[in-house]
């Protein structure tokens, strides 16, 4: 019997049942997509790392080294299980020209440091897209995958290297997966050459830089080993990086992508569940007389609910199964960026099992939710269903207010607004959907706008000036420093500039162990940064520390810390805790000079006069200062550093805008069909007493428009109040050194474009759906 009833219901209510099936399927697709992204991201990185074997500790060094001394130190240290020192030839983007089928271009605008390397023997390997060790022949070159994303390169293109009178040509053989330098935040990237080609260039072009790498049984030993290494007197003219930071920087783009996708998926699933409720209510409103008849002949609530629930069980099973299959079939598209960045791997067993578990949970949630909605059958009486036509809505008595006395509002406006005000429960669905759609669009958009904003530099340990100049660590550090100071003092376009020196001193962690801390020293040090607590250092006895350092040292604002500078111990007061993603997030700022302590790096934050062009001036200075000094317009520095994240976010935000707009229109259609089915008798009465079809159009346009506007307004308020909390919760878990971000909003987008777009689409759909009321009349209502 149930099977026959379900079959007949499917035939009779094809549109409603199909819509319900689609929403159940949609919920499953989103849930599975989120799980696939999360699992595949970490599985892909783990598999890449398992083959590539990136170092647990890496010390970069420019200048001469004594490799025998390094090997002896590594051999004596019990923590170290394997070590190697890799030579890298540093060149600039301007030294490389790409010749494709249609055009040729230079990489002069590339702000990443380029290192030419040959393949390693066992560890820290550069791989092809299939996670295989890449071996090149003479004349072939392997280009990092991140450069493919920044430039229009293809396999087979020609790369021309020109430097120091040397000219060599190579053919792109493969786009290389680099486990430790596959993010623009790494500041460097490695280009692979064959052993023969590398030896041809060694000592003839560029500047030599060494990667001193160590491996341990437990990668968490890297931090303690870093302190031992830095205090040993071995080469340290460069950045030191640990395995954890390599992993986080590698996965940053996909971590942000997964975070945004999960957020959007959760909100969209809520919308889907709301839509399921609409559809069920629409079906029950249409069947209210049948339900009343079943109650009249003695069927219990459980029997009647069982008839409907069986139908929804069938729909839910078909919906989630189809959703699961579609998501798996679409897995290639869903994980495309992951496959491109970390290599091609099939769906892992963990991904398939996890997504299967999620599908089962979605099914159970749908059935549980359907049971809750169907509980309304219990409160429906035979009289309500068959006599009064009350249906499933609990109508209240007459509303006594003064709104009806208004002489300023037109009649249609009065009727519409009173309906929304005093029966808001009937319209809360539209309100909630518009609120959620606004959140889906605006929170990811504001996150994207924040990554692209110049102000984000304050989360990267620098103040916001026009141009950033960095004098790189190396043998010519002091010579290059003098060149920069002379240039800035003579250039009339410079308004002012601030100089910082980076030094390294010894400190103590929370467990009492030794650790080193990098301190930026200068009169502007710590100013304009994003502080979680406290403020920038004012006096010479004050110091501001980064969030990660404060956590590792177990200190907070107001505490006193001791720093060892040479043989002298000095005490400083912690003035504030700020956020920083550079140098592994382990930095500090002070105005004290630290006389006698060696400088590892100089940086200059330069403000130009209003009539100066930042990009042209940066290019001019870079040309005159030469190698060993990087000159970046601040905005371009941010764009290249966070370019990969921003590019991926743009794609997601665009997709979410489309999804949000389609959802707003679809829910409007479903909701209006439900309302019109319920209000058919009222519409017929309005027409009978003289209201025209145009009047009724206008009333519903006002109802839908006003409710949608309230929902959009609430969504904007929720974005402003909750958006930062949602984003900061994700950042806190990432361990990147940023705990709190103030989202940078675009007022035009948030307060004008998004509201106008959504209201316009909703009004358009409402107008189309309202054409169906022409058939409503009092005679048809009486006949029913």
C-alpha cells in the first residue's frame, strides 16, 4: 500500500518532489566536496612530503662556507639522523626570458628570489606531477609550478638565461613540485637544471647560496636544534626555517580555500535544510484535505507521518546517493588546485571512507529534520483541514494597532506591511535565507579584500610605507647598506624613511630552555603593527614580541624578560604582543641599539612625495643598487607574496556570488509557490472585492521586497559582527602567527552592489511567479 501511495504521489507532485530531491542531493554534494577538499589537501601534502623528503631544519646562507666543519657538527649532534648542504645559484627574474609559441617575455617583474639547482640524491627532491624524482637531460629545465600559475608557460617553451656575458637556452621539460618552496610566501623558488648544465653555470653567473639541511627522528626537535645551530658559530647569513613552517606555507593557499569552502558549505547546507522545510510544507499544504480525511477515517498521527516519511526516506536515499556519486565524479575538478600544486594522486581511501560517513550523516540529518517538520500533522485537526481551511498555520486573533489609520501609506502598502509585521513568522524563511546568502557572499569577499589591501603588510611585521628596501644577508651587507643610505639621502623624491636592523640574541623559553630571537631595531620599530595586546615599544628598555614568540616564551604584556647579548644580560619590559607571519612568526621589535651585536639584515621603509611614482622609482632604485638589495613597492610586494592565495580566493568568491544569487532566486520561487498555495482563497477574495491583479502584484512585491531587505540588512550586520570572529577562528587554528585580523571592507560592494543585486533578482523572480495569480477567483475557491 505504501509503495503504491508513494508512487502515485511522485506522479502527482513531480515538481515538488523533484525540487526536494535536488536540495537533498545539493546538501550531499556540498558536504562531500568539503570533506574531499580537507582530506585530499592533507593527504596530497603528506604523500608529496613522503617522497620529496623536505628538511626538518633548513638554514639558508649566502657567502663562503666550510662544508667539512658543518658535516662535523652534524655528525656530533645526536639529534641529527641525516644532513646535507646544497649549493644554489641565485639569479634575478630579469636574467630569464620565456619564449613561447606566440610571444616572448622577461621575468623582470618577479619579486621571488630564483635559485638554480641540480637534483639531490636522496632527500629534498624536486618531483614531477606524478611524485617521481625528476631527472633532466642537458638542455632541459624544470620550472616551479608556482611560476606556471603566475605566467603563461607551457611544456616545450624555451627559457633563455643571460647573465655575466653567459647565454644559455633550455626547453621546459616539466613543471616541478617543490615541497619546501611551493608558496609565494616562501620568498624564494628553485629552478631545476641537469647536473651538466648546473656545473656549466657554477661560479660564472649569479651569487652562490647554500641550503644547510638537517633531519631528525622527530621533526618537532627542529626548534631546539635551531638554537643549538645558531649558537655554534656556523653559517647563518640567511633565513632559518623549520618543517612546521614549511608545511604551513606550502598549504596556506589550500588551507584558506578549505576554510572558505567549509564555511560556505555549512551556510549552504542550512539554506538547503530550510528549503526542504519549504518543500515539505508546500506538499502538506496541497494535501491538507487528504490529511484531514485520513484523520477523519481514524488513521493515527504515526500512520499518516509514516506515509510521508517513507516518501522522504526514498527521496533522501536517492538524493544523497546521487550527491555522493556526483561529488566523487567531480572530485577531479574539486581538487584541481591541490593536484596542480602537490601532484596528481587518486582519491585516497580515507577520502572515500570519510565522504561516505558524511553522506550517511546527511541522510540521518535529513530524516530527523523531516520528522520534526512532519510533527505539524499532530496538531492539525479535522475541522482545520476540512472546514475552516486553516491548514498548518496558527492564526492569531485580530491585530489591534494604529497602522491601519495611516493616511500617508497607500492601501496596497498598508496591507502588505501589516502582513509582514504581524505575521512575520510566515515570512521569516525569506528573511533567514537572504541573511545567509549575504553571509555566504560577503565574508569570503571581505577576506579576499583584506589579503589584497595594502594594510595587510602590518600583519607581516612591517609598517605601511610606499617602498620596502631590504639589504640581503651576505658578504656585501655593509657595502650595500652604505649604497642604500647614500641613495635615499640624495634622492629628492624621498619624503622620509625608517631604517631597521635585524639582529639575533639569546633568550629563554617557557620551559627554561635556550632559544634565539630575531629583533628588528630602529626608531620606528614596532610602530603601526597590529597588536593583540599592549603597544609599540617607547623607551629603550621596552620590547614588543610577536604572538608566536610570546606563546613560546610564556610571556605577556607587562612581563620582564632577559636577553643575552654577548656576555651581557639585559632586562626588557614587554610593551606589547603583535602579529607577524614573517621569519616563522618569531620576531621582536625594539628601539634599543644593541651595540656590538652583529647585524643580519637591514630594511628601509620609504615614503615618497605625493608626485612620485612608486613603481617607476622602485625600478630605478633596483637598477642602480644591483644585486644583494631588493626593492619592492609595498602593494606589489603584498600582491606577489599573497598572490596565490588571492587568485584562488577570487575564483571561490566568484563562484559563491553565482551560487548565492541562484539560491536567492530559487528560494524565492519555492517560497512564493508555498505562499500562493496557502493564500489562494485570500487572493480570490481580494479580487472579488475589487482589487486588481496589479494591486495584488504590488502587495506581494512589497512583502517579498521588504522581507528580503530586512534579511539583507541583518546579513550585513551579521557580517560586520561575526565575519571577523569566523575568520579569526580559522587563523587561530592555522598556527601562522596571526591570531586576529581586522577584515577590510569595500563599502560600495557591501552596502550598494550586493544588496541591489539580490533585491533586483528577487523582485524579477517575484514578478515572474506572480503571473500565476490570474487564474485565482472566488468561484474556483468555493468549488474547492
